[in-house]
C-alpha cells in the first residue's frame, strides 16, 4: 500500500506538470487560471507537498478535468469517499494521506490512528458549548462578531474530525441564542 500511495501521490504532480506543459502555461499563468499559488504548484509538481482536495479541485477546473484524473483510484481516492461519508473532515485529507504513506494503512485506519474519527453534530455542539462557556466575556463584548475567534478555537479542538461548514453552522446558531439572552 505504501508504494502504491507514494506512486499515486507522485503521479499527481507529474500529471499537473504534463498538463501545464501541454497547454504551454507558465507556473504564474496556471496560478492565475486556477487560483492556486505558483509556489504551491511548483511544490506539487516536484512532489514537495500533498495537495488538499480544494487544490485538486481548482487545478481540475483549470484544466477542465475531473478530480479523479489526478488520483490513482487504488491510492488516495478512497479517502475522498470517506470524507463524503463523514468519517473525517476534508481538512484532514493531507494528514490522512501522509499517514497512509508512512504506515501503509488504508484511509479509514489512517484516520483512526490519527484520532480523526468523524465528529457528528452532537459532538460539535458539545465542543461549541464548552467554548461558549469559556468565552462569555468575548461574546458579551463582540456578540456575533466573536464568530471568527471562536471558530478558530472550535476548529483547533475538532481538528480534522468535523467539517468547517458544520462547525460554523452550529457556532452561528449558538451565538444567536447567546445574543438573545
């Protein structure tokens, strides 16, 4: 599994470079087209970084290709399915891919080894409640304007276990309740 994953990750960079050269694009031109920094593209092409799902999606759009074009189906693609199923958050994909490469585990086992079992709405709400209780002064001072700093604290606590949109939704709901008190 480790060799396959390493090969799959290496193939992503090679495919990006190949498409960029085919279309006679400089790093800067591809950066402008995709919204991915030229530095990140350079690192990706040289296998110096594991791309996020967002980066792959931007590059896929820029090249008018499906995301699956860049990913070996036997390697990293199952991690995308696990994100969709809520096993872990999309923010955790790079960590999961690194753990898969390091240990030879599949995506599910790699996520568990990293402590990234998906957090459901109830767990997110519990964590949000603890954060709100510990930050009442900030909330009373800034009201719903406390969203950004509290969101940072929540994402830090839930690192890779909950999707940011769910955390944001639960936190907004809780701040609205708090502001009505």
